[in-house]
C-alpha cells in the first residue's frame, strides 16, 4: 500500500533539483510514490529526473506543456494513489523524517490535514533561519485534532496558504473536489485555505520538517509584476468557496481581515508601474468587492493594516493633514504680504507643535497600558488568597464557581452570558450553595471549589486538576462545532443545550452526557398586560451582527416592515436602513418591558446551533413574556413550541409568517401567552439549578 504520494511540480530548476529529490528518495517512510510533473522545462531538469527514475522505481515522471505549478499539481493528483498527498516545490527540500512523522501523526489522530513547521534556507550563506511567523501556535487549542472553529485567532493568518507544509488525506481532497488554481502565482491559496476550513480534524507536528529556499534565482515570486492580479483571483475564489459551503457568514470578518493583509503584502512588494496599476484597481473595484471598503477601524485586527489601507485610499490623517496644510499655505500667500519661505517656516513650526501633541497622546496610551498590566499582575497575586477566603465566607456550604466567558469591567454588561451566570447564581444560592462568578480574566484562578461549571460558548477553558476533588461540568450552550471530542473528555460531566446532540454525543465520548437546554429567569421574564406604546404595532430584533448579515433582519428591512433593531454593527451593515436602528445595546433589566410592549420579535440561530438543534435563550425569554416569535427552527424546537413560534427557512416562508402575524395576530398572541407555565416548569433557571445539583450528587465519586 502506498502511504503518501509526493507531488513535485518541476520547471527549470536544475540548480536545486538534486537536493530536492535527494530529500525525498531518502525519506525514512519507504511506502511512497514520487510524482514529478515537468512543466515544460527548457533546461536539464527532465534529464535529472530521468536519472532518479532509473535508480528508484517509486519516481514517476509526467510531462506537460508549460501551464504553471497549479496545473502541474492537479496533473499529479490525478495520477496519485497514496492515502495521503504531499506537495513539494522543486527548489525546496524535506527533512529526512518528514513523511514518516507527518504520516504517523495523521494516522494517530485520523486527521484530514497534518500541519508541520518549516524554516528558511539561504543558499548563498548555506544557513537556516527560523520562521516562527509561519505557524501561529499561540492561536491553536491545547488538544488535537481540531477544526478551524477551535482556532482562537484568524484561521487565515494562523496558517500560511502554502501546500508544502501540510499533508492532506486524499479521500478528503477528493470528497470536496479540491484543485489548485491554474494561474502563474498564488495558485495554492484557494486549495489550502478551502481545505483548512472544510477539515474537521487537523493535527500539528510541532517540528521543522521542510526547508523553503528563500533566494532561488528563478523563483516566480520574484517576478510577480507579470502576474499581479493572481492574488485577487485567489481571494475571490476562496470567498466563493466559503459561500458555497455556507461558511462565509461565520468567517466573513476573518476573511476580510486576511484579504486586506494579503493585499497589502502584494501591494508593498510590487515595483512601479505595476504598483500604481494595482492601487488604481483596488480603489476602483477590488476593495469594495472584497468587503473591505466601508469597514471601520475597530473591524480590523491589525491597526497597521487599516492605516495602510487609509494611505492607499487617500484617507490617512497624514494625507488629510498634508492637504489641509497645502490649502492653508495657498490661502495665506494670497492675504499675507510676506514671502513664500516665511510662510513655509511658520507652517513647519505648526507641524512640530502637532507632532509634540501626538507624542503626548501616545505617552498617555502607554501609561494606560502600564496601569492595565500592573492591575492584572495584582489580580493574579490575589488569586492565592481566594480559596481560604471563599471557605471562610461559604461557612460550610458547597462552593460552586461559574466560569463565564464575558470579559471583566463594564464590557461584561454587554454579554448575555454574564446575565446567564447571574441568574444561575441566584437560584443555586437559594439551594444553600455559595456561588462565585469568574469572568474570563479570572479563569486561571483555582478556587478549590466543590464544583466548577463552565458556560461553554465561544471560548475554551481547560479544567485545572490541581484540586482532585473538584467536579468539572461543561454546559455547552452554543456553537457545538467549536468543541472537539477531546475537549469534552476533559470534564467530569458534559451538559448539552440540545437533546438531539446529547444523544449523538453519548455514543462518541466516555464522559457522562446530559441534555440541559437553555432557559430563562421567570422572575424577570413573565407576561403582563400589554401597555400601549409606540412599539405596539412593530417588530423587534435584538442581537449584534458579529460582522454577519442576519437574513431575517435584511428581509424585514427590504420589505419595509415596521422594525426596531438593537445591537452592534448594524449601522455599517444596513447603510440604507439607518431608520430602523434604535441602538447598540439594551440593558438586561429593560428587556422584559421591551418584550411585553412589541408586536413580535424576529429570531435566528447560528448555523451550527441550528444543525445540532440548539435553541437560543432569546426564544425562552420572549415567549415567557408572551411575545410572539418568528424564527428559523429545528425539529427539537418545533416539538417544544409547535404553535407558539412561526417558523421560516427562506424568504418566502418568512413573508408568510409576517402575513399570518398581520392577519391573525390575536390567535398568535394567545398561543405565546400560553407558554409561561410550561417554561417556568421545564425551562427556567430554577429548574436548571435543581437539575445541576442532582447531577453532581449522581456522579460524585
């Protein structure tokens, strides 16, 4: 059985080809095939390949007319029979154990992609240089395998868009019909990043196993002036693939940030006049087509990238200041009877004053950062005192710690998870349990609690096992696609916000799994007589965009529905519908009155939640107040609320829901009002507190 097919595109690389081939034929993994695709070389590359083929039957030579490395790799894949695919550029070379180590890791983890590290090799100096920037290990989870959803940073900037530092499962590549773009340069970006976001099982070999030559005389990357549009074609194809597999909504912000970053690299490494051509194209079309145009500074992960973008588009402060100074100079020359040199010197003095002011502002920002760091260090110093203090304060009661993913400070009041933790704390304490809430800055604190309950949404937490008696419970309330089976295994009990997914998960992990759906605080959210307000005939939607258009909001806006929206990001997302945006935030204590006064609320779920039948708590909050809901839905949700929610899965069904709401509102409202007693009995925080206590008693010891 052939374990790995190594595919090497070859074009006029006689100077480096022997080192490349030697590194492959001497691999410690012997069950390989080496497919060399000559791309119309005009030097002695083919003769060198023939020498190796004569000595080693594993070497196969394919010849084609010059079409580029992308076409050559595709040709090689069509002839490959190995379980895994490895790609190598003919001017680079492998570590002798590369294939063995990458193959072993992939097999152990049943991985679809195995990623390894690389370094840079400088031929003239015969020196190796580290390339730690290629794989951002700080963004990776502490467990393997994982998918892009467990990567904490931008997935497109965590890995490079190169194929030669990765091993791909051929069955996976065939399943998604992945191919390289057949263009002169940037022909692997589409293949690599499509694979990285489609893979469910990615593993890492944390060793340098491949060496990239950085001073190859004939490298195509040195002549990108001949193919300066290729990077854009790669980005465009990647976006289309994300849309095709319904991943763009989840990855839009990461894609746009990467698109800007990669565009800037291409722009800065081009020479004139090509650089000016690219600048013109970016400003005329491409920045808008890539989704970059119109985004504010806080949308971008790298402030420097945003400043460079402003510079290219002529919007930077420096450009604006230069323009203002030029205008002032021209004006002064008209009215002040002095020479040009005098005015120029005066303007230089003003520029110096401006620079001094900027330095003061920068110093203030640095001082703020120092104060923040000092505060964080003091916080960590206090952690050692907390266990004893908690035991003293608890006075014999069990100590539970709720690990809440909200950030500390005022920002936590904008997190629904924080109010979730507050409500749970209230009802647990009524059961004579002492409860502490740790926001994310204190997740590293070990309080030596009896129970640690982790509200698992977007953020990973690793149980601290220094205290052997602590029971760790994960309550997976959202985004199940972000959690691997190995992460679930870190806990003593796993609670899942979906009966369907709990049953599915029980068959896949050894840890006890219990269904525990989301809920509401029925002391806060309950029905009251509907008061006459300016919202009585209007629809509402409460939720941020997170950089993603929410379809139900867009449809309502396009149909001129009387809609009020609260949440971050909507002003940028709906530039033509600013009138429907009422604010960026609604306080939790104000939500019930808002729910009781509106006509109905629109609702939706993230795709991974809907696919795995997780119901968000907005449903329970709204219906507990007797507010009709229009929402996408799943089988589990329809079993719980068969008539109280109007369901849609596309625009036509959404419009039918609105029509029913308008024609038969009293009946729809009556159904919503009937839900309170059932919600209080089965979907309240009081009920969840009881269930959690019962679970701990059941599984303790």
